[in-house]
């Protein structure tokens, strides 16, 4: 039976930061010279009371830093392991909590950031309602999600090695770049969508194998051999193992009424 999005997230992230770290490492092979976090940081509201929900390892703030704009930063995650890492972010207040039940008063934040986390929730609309609740009138929301064709070349490796459950689509809800703008518009105004221009060109096999292991656990010798052969053949044919990316930033405003 397919696990719910939240059950999958618990199995992947509750006690370790390693799986997320392995996946982020693969994106070092992006074709855009400006990495995701730098690109995102240029588009975020980084002043006043800012909340990032599902902040993971806090890599955004290690890349962007704390701008000198009076930023008062609050970071949350459901995972105890992630929160331990988040406490390393200078000046941040860290809270372990559920994204659909935020322990904050109405209208206490100027901005809410949800970076690649809505698809881990069983009820993403409840989370969006919470984001609207804790935002001040006129406050800004920033949500990053992926399209249905994001990393399809990596998903295709699952069936090739006999691990079809690797496909992220089997473990997530229907939060995608295609569906999420309408979800956001149900709670916010001035919804805009901007796509991050990037793909992956991975020159060696090992980062791909690390990604696969982060998704399904350690590979058997036979599975690793098949994966290695498939990826190496693509590298020899195309000069790299090329993977399509489809990531968007959805921005919106809390109604002032």
C-alpha cells in the first residue's frame, strides 16, 4: 500500500538529515550558474517577522545569510533532527511543530516561506489556511513547488532497477506547479508564478547512486550494477546524465481586509 505523504516524510526525515542532504547535493550539478537558494533569496521578503515552515536543514539561511534589514526569523519543522540543525542558524527562533497547526497568534508575521514542503502534507490546503492566518494583512507568502515533469529521468531509474516505489509521485499529494497557484489563490491575492530556469547535468555516476539510495534505502549489488550501467551509458552518449527540472516560486499577498 502506498504511504501517505506525511508517513513518507516521517520515514525519510524524522530522525535524519542525510536523505535531504543527499538530494540537495545532486542539485550542485545544475546548469544555471545561480544556484536555487541564491535565486530564491533575491525574491523573498527578508525584513520584519519572517516564518519559514518546513525549513529542513536551514540551507537557505546558510546561503542567503541574515540580511541587515531588521529580520526576525522563525524556523519550523516537524522533524526533531531537522530542528537540531536549524538551531545552528544564527539568530533564528526554532519551533518543532505541524505545518497545519502553527503555534502562533493570528497576524504575527510579515512573511511566510514554504520551500518545497507542501507536497509532504496530507492536507496542504489546511497549511495554506494557517499561513494566511498567521500573516498580517498585506503580508507576503512565498511557496516553492515542482512540476509533474520534475526529475522524470531520475524517477525512471526506479523501474529499471526493480524499485518502482522510488517515484516521488507515489508518495506525494497533488501539489505541483500546475495545481498549486489555484490552491494559493483560494487564500491569497496577487498570486504570481515564476519558474527557476535550471536542469541537471551530472558528470559521474556516484551522485545519482547517492540520490537513489536516499529515496529507497541501500541498493543491492544487483540494483546498483543496473543503475550504474544505465547512468554510465547516458553519460558516455550525452557527456552527462541529464535531468529535467521544473521548479516554480509562487508569490502571493494576504488580503488586507
